[in-house]
């Protein structure tokens, strides 16, 4: 599947990690994972947001994680 979200996630995962040293790659992956964790917890970063916004951010994080899984499966196979 090649949606705009898939293309963006693929660019971020592969385009931004190309040529990184092992410590740099580890830092990138840690930051990427932390961002997704934060998006899944909008109550922490946007405590005054509406339920609609919170649900939207959580759904976005889930869609990004799904895209990431699909991209990494395609790349490995």
C-alpha cells in the first residue's frame, strides 16, 4: 500500500537514517518511538484538548505504527 502516510513514514525511516552511525541510528529510533508514544498519550501533551483531538492523535499514532510495520515488512521481504 502506498498512501501519502506510507510515503512520509518511509522517507522518515529510511531517508533520514541513511548513513547514520550506530549511535546516531539508535538515537533516531529512540526519538521516533518516543514521539509515537507521546502521540498515543495526548492527555499528557495536550491536557486541555477536546476528546476529538485526543482521539485523532491516538488514531494518527496507530496509523503511523501500522504504516511502519507494513513498510518494514515490505523492505525485509
